[in-house]
C-alpha cells in the first residue's frame, strides 16, 4: 500500500485538507464570534471621530 507514492500523496493531501478545513472552520467561528463586538467598537469610534471632525470645521 505505501510502496506507491501516489497513494502516500493522496493520503497526505486528504489529511492536510481535513486539517485546513477544521482550522478554517474554527477560525471563522471565532471571527463571527468577535465581529459584533468589533463592529460595535468601530461604530462608536467612527461616530465620535465624525463628531470631532465636524465640530473642528
């Protein structure tokens, strides 16, 4: 079974693909978890900045 390099490569690719997919899934989950907080902070900052910017003129 392991004498054939193609079989080894396909096994390796399957393994790495699975690892990459699971990593990506976890990453997107955490990203979606933190995105609302981040957007909230950004909204506050943007509104404050725009007020400061407008009052400066």
